[in-house]
C-alpha cells in the first residue's frame, strides 16, 4: 500500500509501526496463499486490488464520504440489518476479527478462554491497527453469544460510540417481536446519527442494494456445484470476506462479471482444480479476514471447498428481503422476516441448521463436511455434536475441527484433513 496513506492513518490514531507490521504479515500471507494458486479466474484481479487497498483506498473512500456527510457503521454480526443502514445513505462495514494482535494487551481485558474472534476485535482496537474501527461513526455490538455480550461491556470503555443491539435466542413469537422492536430502535438510532428520515422509498433503495449483492453471491455459489469447481474455495471465501468492506454496487458488478467468466469456464470444462477433486463443505464459525488457515490446509491437500455454511458465506447471505411492501412498516416487517431465518448457533433449539448443511452438501455435491469451530466458542462447539450426528445419518461424513488463529496446529490439521480425504476416497 502506498506511503501516501500514512497521514490518513495517523489522523485516525493508528500506531504506524504496528500497522506496518500487520500489513507486512498480511501482504506476505496473501502472496503465499492466494497469489500462488494455479488457474485462478482473471476476475480475481479485482479482488486482489481490493485487498491490496483494503486499508488504503477503501478507507479514503469512506473518509471522503464522511466529509460529504455519509456516516460509517461498523458491525461484528450479520444480524445487523444493512438495509436500514443503507436507507440513511450510510455505509456498513464488517470489522476485522480474523487475526491475533496485541495478545498481551488483550489478556489484560479478556479471560484467556475467550474465542479468537472476540480477542481479535479487542486486539485490533488495543493495538490501534484497524482503520475501519477508528473511522466508524457508530460500532454496533449485538447480544448473541455470552462472550460477545459480556465483552461489549468492556469494549464500551474503549470506544466512544458503541451501540448494543439485543437479539432473541429462541425462535418463538416473543423472540420475533423482540427482533422487530430492536430493529425499530436501530432504525431510530440510524435516523438520529445521520439526520435522515427513513422513508419507504429510501428503504426500498437500501433493500435493492443489499439484495443485488446477495443475488450475485447466490449466482457464484451455484456455479461452484460444477465439477471441476470453476473457482477455489479460498477465492470464494475471499469474495465472501470482501463483501463486508467493499462498496456494494461496485462489488456486485465485479462478482457478476466474475460469474460470466466462470460460466464460460464451466462450458469449456475448465476449473480451478482437477476434475474429480474431493469436494468439501465448510460449516460452523465465521472466517473473517485474514483467517485463511483451514481452507488453505484443505486445498493444499488436493481437495476443493465448494460451500461455506457460515456467516461469512451462505448463512449470512441466504434469502433476499421481500421488497414489494409500500410502507415503511411493511418493509420493516419484511426485513425482520428475512433476518429471522438466520440459523446462528446462539439460537436454541436450532433444528434448521443441520437441514441447511445437508441441503447445501446436496446442492454443491459435497462428499464430506468439515465442521469448523473456534476454540472456546460454546455455541458452535455444543452444536457440533448433534449437527455431526444428524448430518452423518444422511451418510455424509463430518470432520470436527476446533482451532484458533495461530499456525501452531497447521501440521496436525493437515494430517487430520488428509486422513479424512482418504476416508472419503
Ligand atoms: S455466527 Fe452468530 S453471532 Fe456470529 S456473525 Fe453469525 S449470526 Fe452473528
Ligand atoms: S465464534 Fe462463537 S464465541 Fe466467538 S463470537 Fe462467534 S459465536 Fe461467540
């Protein structure tokens, strides 16, 4: 990234030396994991560019937008309704939670047995290396798992602009009423932050922007059903990750352009991997940037990941928001209906999730499922056992993996993945 951004990073209060260190590690990791892949589609050039400017040009765009009055909202969860944010002209960005940083500092604020994702959010704040966090006008935390819920009490002392959204834990009538009330409260908070009144017309525009991006992602997911897979799981994950940062309209255009190319590849029998390569589905905790370890291990072993049952993946983008309503109330109800279907493991009971996993495995012709859990993540660890049982009843083997963001277990993971692939073969 260009030297030109130093003044911008400084004005955001970043620790330049630490930030340089982070960019160096990220750049090297990207080079080793992504740029070394064979037979990448040309359309990935766009995503390479976005990643090379993820702390540069994209931040500049956000800051330039702020100078024109456009607010930036940071979020940690796919339950934050983007349609409402877009309806005010503001931008929603996902906050990085995919790498360890400032771990000694983090240990002063959080118990050691906290999941890596929460620790990472704190590490990026305490290490002063995340320009998204520092440029956000509002940071939305959500009461999902206990770890997040309680850590927001601590985060509240570290950031000046935390907004906490309460979320239901049960799919009941009362739970849905809570979600509706919380989205209404969030709508008011967004109107207050931006000074923009959310009308039906504005809400429809917000819904269209987000739906178009989801539809492009659905198109990409379907193309991965081909054998050979036209795109690697690593690249598909990267696109899922970039969706949280990039301008949504530009991103949608780039994904559709890539899909045009992938359709041609499929027609010519070309793929990112060899025909007949073992096909795996990922399921479990979200993999935020730059968490690329497991797909890298899996694809280095000769398999291909054909889908992600994850919030950075299909759980996050599944289902469009119905846009036919004419009033703000009707459209808000449609938004609640759409998010109500997200089957995060924080819900109890959560019978839809194994069904979705089986459906996705069938749709993308997966031969096995890797259940990915982050160490100390109670909801996904607890749910992994019944999920495995239900999915294996359908004759689909499941490999349960619990890991963190360090590379210490990479060799051990490789051995387990290779054994799993042999078993599938
Ligand atoms: S896994 Fe649950 S808490 Fe995490 S982003 Fe998804 S919906 Fe939110
Ligand atoms: S990975 Fe698990 S423990 Fe960590 S924030 Fe997500 S739901 Fe909570």
